[in-house]
C-alpha cells in the first residue's frame, strides 16, 4: 500500500503513456488488417481509409466500447491472488502494456499481422507467472487461445470462400455482370449494415443505459441494414458502365460497383474493432487507474472513463495513419491478388465471423479471421493464387506472439519490481 501511495501518480502517468503507445501499435497492426483488403484492391486510398477509421473506430469505442472492462484481461489470472499485494497488479499491468506495445511495433515493422488479444493475454499471463505463481494463471482459458489459432482462420476463410463463390455466381458470371452488380449489390450492403448493427447491440450499450432483448436487437439490425442498402443503392446507381461491351469490360464495369460498397465494409470492420478490441490497449490502464484511485483495492472489474476510450480511439487512428502501411501491404497485396469484389468478400466475411463469435463465445482472433478471410478469397481461385511463403511467415508470427508478450512482460515486471519493490 505504501508503494501505491508514494508512486501512484507516477504509475498512472506511465500507464497512460504505455496505453497510448499500445493503442498506437494496435492501429498500425490491427486496424490495418481491416483496411488491407480495400486499400490493397485499390478501392480506397490510405487517406480515405484513415478518415473512415477515424470516424468509425471512435464511434465503435465510444458508443459500444462498454462501461466496464475486465481488469484481468479475458479472466486469464485470478484477481484474488493479488488482493493482498495490489502493487503487483500495478507493476504487472504497466509492464504488460509496454510489452504489448513493443511486440506489436516489432511485428508491424516486419509487416506481420498478429493478434492484439493474444499479445495482451500472453503479457498478463507472463507477469502473473513470475510475479505471483504458475497456479494463478487460468490455463483452461489459455487453451482456448491456442484453439483460436486454428478456429479463427478456418472460419474466416470458409465464409470468405462462400461469399466469393456467391459473388461469382450471382454477379460476375451472369450474362450482364454490371446490371447484376447494380441489382444485387444492395443486398450485400444490407448484410453489412445488419452485421455492424449486431456487433453494436449484441455487445451491449449499458453505459448509455440501453438494454435490448434479442428480438429488439434483430429488428433494429434489420432497420439499419435496410437504411444502408438504400444509401448504397443510390451510390451504386451513379456508377457508369464501360463503353466497350466485350466480356472483359463487362466484368471490369461490375467490379467498379464494388468500390463504393467497400466503404460500408471498411466502416463495419472499423466499428467492430473499436467496439471489441480497443480494450486490449486500455483494459490494463483501467486496472492501474482503479488500483491507484481505490488506494490498493483489487476488483474483478474496473470502471472505464469515457475519456480513456477517447484517448484509445485517437491513438489507434494515429497508428493507422503513421505506420499502418506495412501490414496493409501484407494483407492487401502479398497474400493473394485482390480485386474490389474479392476485397469486399474478405472484409464482409471477417465482419460476419466477428459478430457470430462475439454472440456465441467462440475463441477467435479478429486478426486471424481477417487473414483467413483473405486466404479463403484466394483459395476460391485455387491454391496457386496464394503466396505460401508469406502465409508461412504469418503463421510463425502467430505462434510466437503469446510467448513474446509473456517474456516481455515478465522482463519488465522484474525491472519495475527491482526499482520500486
């Protein structure tokens, strides 16, 4: 308790700085996953991607980010084990933030799309093992993380494969692809609006004092989907077909229709990310703030001030704008060649799997889902459409993410404890 009283302000400041750094790295890596397909396919410029991210990351974090963030991320450790030594939680969460930020920074420098959730979970487990003991870690939860290495890309890839086949069947391989795209595009846009509404309402709006039943959620999601479809139809109608009527140009004309449609999918993914994953960067910060402000009380959850959500959203957008190009290049151009229809299928399928996972509790990673979706789009054209060397490097980076977070947090924990303990 003495340490908290004496150094609480210092640790609050450090946690704020490290949380901003972590959220910056999340923007450079995690949000770049969502923006990789639209930017890589040429549907959106980096500038427009940043604008969309700025609006919808903020909206997702602020509107649907939630009132309470788990103090011990994903329940990975038992909070009661640190009740008598709250300074360990303060040391550990600060160390976990720094370790997460550094690993994401390193991964982004190499263009590796890695899981932010896996990084912070590994970091929290790492400091807990060396600071409290092996038995404090909930190993069953860790097993679900390992399972997500396989479940996430498979689900993302399967849905993307099916969506790509449906776009081919109902639009690109019809007698008049351009007309089919204009007629059927709004149905796909409806699905985008429907999904983003489900992400919002299923995750809850308790901090806005709005509680909806499942039926009310579905009805509101339908209304949002219809509204998006109406707006999308107006945008699609403005697209003009290529004057040449040969089959190649008819397909090119149809692909142009998907460019405005990508605005909806990019917005949906950013909103979903802001509402679901911003807590990866600010959850540990909430834990530190709660311990310091309560004078050493360790609770299972901590109130999350709205200004913290605002700071996290701002840092994420800055990260995407200043350092997101490397991961965008990996997702958007290096795994497989993406056209606007393929990019649309990849982004929409990722959004679908994210919302289904959030409702059913499946152990998934949004990053792995996004990569799996791009792979699924490529597989729809055959295994030869994938760059297996790039995929191999990505998988290796996934496997070392949890150990990297754990080792980094453990090392920083020893340093911090040595200085202040």
